[in-house]
C-alpha cells in the first residue's frame, strides 16, 4: 500500500504497489473481487473496483467513519497476498500438510 486518499465522504482511493511498481490492473481486479465478497458477506453497501494501474477505488454510502471500509480493502489485499490463508475469501481449498506416514 502506497497511500490512501479520501474523496468526499463516500469514496477512498488506494494506491497499491507490487515490488515497488504500481500494481497491475489484473491484480487490482482480483483484489476488488475479494473486497466485493467481503462487502456482500458483511451485508454492507458499497463497491470496490480497479481504476487503472495501481489505483483501487472503494465507494460506499456517505460516512465520516471510513475505518471499516479501509479494513475491507486491507483484508482483500491480505487474501490476495496469502490466498491459502484466506480460503473463505479466495474460494481456494486451504493447502494442508500431507498426512504423516
């Protein structure tokens, strides 16, 4: 994460990097999909979308408290970075240690 910018009381812009470069649109699209799942799971209104290289947009109803919506994006980024640790978000079966013989 490079930075977060508030746009009024209903939008946040997240600047996301990958190895020091702006995150790719494909990566951001997957992160926005994960954020959308978290919004739906928590029955929250809002939308997250990729907006060009390195920019992720979170839109939500006007509020003075963006902390929870920021947390949604952080959780989505964590799921992207560690999909096996977040199977409920990524729809992946968790990787398990093979049975001991």
